C-alpha cells in the first residue's frame, strides 16, 4: 500500500503561523491553490498534535488562506491516523502473505491448465504455450482491504478448460491436495458460480471465466474487447467485478485519495449499519463508485474536503437520478434504471446498473445517515470537531422499542454456514414481507451467537418502531418466508429458523447491538458434500485417466451433466 511521502518530524513540527489579518469580516475563498494529495498514513507515525485554541481566528478577522489550507491538511492527517488506529490498514507482513497466496494460486492454475490440455489430448505445441491466470477484484483489487478481509480472485482459463469438469473437479482436487488449503466449498447455483476455501488461513472466493483463447496473458486486459469475444454469459458475469475495478481505478484522478476515502466511507457505513447488499444497503461496489464520483468532482481536494463533499453531495442527491462516473463519453439516451431507488451505473460497457436490494425502509435509513453525516462534517475546522462522532456505532437499543428476532441454527457448525448463507440470500423477500405488515424496518446486518442455545446458531435483530406488527403477524411472515426458502432450491441439509417479536427490554445480554465489529457469514450454500463417500470420475477423453472425486447419493445425480 502506498504511503504518504512525509516524515514523522514534518508532521510533528507543523506550527501555526500568524493567523489573522485586520480586515473586515468578509471571507474570500482561496483561488488557484492546489493542495497536495494525501495517501494512506504510515501506521508508525505518531499522533497529530492538537490545534492550539489561541491560534484560531477571533471575531472580526479573516482567516489567512494559507493557514486554512494547513488546518484542512492536518484534519486529513488526523483522519488517516484515526483509520490506522482502527486497525484498517494491513501490516507489511499481512500484505506479503496475501501476495504469496496470489502467486501460489497462479502457479497452481498454470499447472492445472497444462494437465487439462494433456488430458484432452491437445497437440504438444498447444500444451507448451497454453496458460491460465489469476486476477483480483473487490476490496483487495482496489487496495482497500483490511487485515481480516478475504481475497476475491478470478481464475481465467482457455477455451478447452470447462467449468463443470475441469474447474469444479480437476482444479478442486488439486487445491484439496494442498496442505495450505482447507474448508473447500463449491457454489454452483449462484449467479456467479465459484469455489470458496481458505489458503494459508485467508478466505478466498474463486469464480471461473472461460475465454476463447489458447494462451491467457498473466496480466490480462479485461477491458480489451478482443479477449472477450463470444464468451458465455456465466464467464461474462464472472469478469464483471474485475472489469468494474479496472474502470474505477482508471477514472479516478488520484488513486491514493480514492483509496483513503473509500476506506473511510466503508467504515462509516459499517459502523452506522448501512453496509450489506443482502440487507438492502450499500455493497462494496456501490460505495466504490460513490467514492470515485466524489473524487472526480474534487480532483485536487485532500481527504478532509473529500469526506465533507461525500456527505454534502449524496445527502442532497435527487434520487432516483442515477450516479454515473465521467469517462469521456458523450451523454446518450441509453437504458435508464427505473426499478432501483438509488441507481448507480457500472463504469464499464455495456453500462448496466449495480444490483441493488434497497427498499423504502433501507432507503430511509441510508438517506438519514447521509444527512446526519453532512451535519457533522459541515464545519470540519471547528474547535470541538472529532472524527469519532462520524464513526460512532449506531445504537439500535436506544433507537427502537421492539425487534424482530431471526434465529437460525443447524446440527453442526459446518452445515450452519451454508444454511445461514442461503437464508441471507433470501432476506430481500423477508424485508418486503415485514414492510407489508409493519411499514419501516431496520435490518441490522450484525450477526450474533446465542451462547446458551446448545446448538450452532446465528441470530439477527431487526429494529421496528411501534406499529401494526404483532405475534400473529410475525407467524404469517414466517410461514411465507419459510415457503420462499423451501422453494428456492437449497441442496444442503436444511437447518431451523424461528422468527419472533421481542421488546428492547428483553434483548439478551449477548446482543450488544453495535455494528461494524463482527465477522459475517457470506451468502453461499453447499452443492456437494465432499465429506461423504465419493466415487472416482474418469476423463471422457482418456478413459483410464483419473480426473477426481464426486459426491455419492443425491449429489451423484448431477454427474450426468458433467460426462
């Protein structure tokens, strides 16, 4: 991660210069000044010296523009220091560990694709030159990941390496044989099919894209239409995250400033309970585009100004007018998103819109938090300003008098993750049903664990105001939601689910209703249980060549589509 190029002494030795000019109290904004952009602060820097109250301007005098700029600069440094103190910036050792994971995965997929080429009896010259690669996206690809973030990586392979046979069987077996790899899950029926596993303790999401190429360059340019000719729809969806990342990084005027503000607003959204696409809030790509939009509108601003501009811009935005990044194209009368309450356009062709689950309830919560953020950042130079006020965790127990308790459990911990992930993927339906009987609902994304339940479990508490909902209503909601879950095609062992309405006074002790401080279960579900007895699968191209194992029982019926 890039760091701001300034020494510790240079920060500590910034002292106020003469501040005031004996002029009438008419403030003219400084013209032509371009402040130096601020990157990510080095965690080894010491604390920023506080402002001296005696240095502030007195009534009847105008602040020296140069000192105003210095104060804004120091506020930016203090915010970067705050982010470092929150532990959001990985250490050099953690960064190296992640880079090593990526390099090892590249070596594995290169070995994999040559094995597949030999298995499929490709000519020797093709086996020699064929290749596959690993591309990163998400928070890691944008350079805004934290110490506990997972890695979103995309495996890109050539035309002869299929997803069903070669990715989900051959590559999975190769990964499973590695001592660094554990907890492999295959997610086949998702919008973007993928494998999910841990590599050296780091969670990795690995989808697959198949290109009509023999040789896949290591640093593939995913924005070059030549490489994307005639690819299937699943591969196109798998590539969308990488392409969005590349476009965003190309369109922002200063990458370091963009990374800094994106870290800040992600922490703000998590602390204030408005982060999580499955719950009807902003997801990572939404916030990345919003941050890029502010950076484009303020190309020379420091972090202090960018934060203020973020809240000012979007607290007053005329939704549903879409957010569109400037990329040099002339405005066109293209397709407009008419269903989303807060449409945000993806920055790469064919210029679709980010998938959104925002409802009238979550729209109200998001806009309320943006308005509050604007009120708190309207005057960042006031004496009593404190960045902690912006990132104060939302206190649900003080805001709401009642909660909908969603209790999910399973017979073992391994099955619980799949069950919770599946139920979370259907939360959009549940939120809509609650709004029908209640009106507004605040789905807290935080996951809790009931320690005395005697079984693996996850519990959610969604805030509701006093209204029409009662115990009989929640029974109807639970019945409809259960039917929706059962009709969705879940393939794993179903767990238990119970919905109830409780007053705030009955919140259990473990439900410390803070936000942004707990790990969450990703939305996924197991399609194949590799802990069950397995049967060998042999290549249809080389009948005596062993490909790998597939599950027996009900999962074995899926092999017909593979052979």
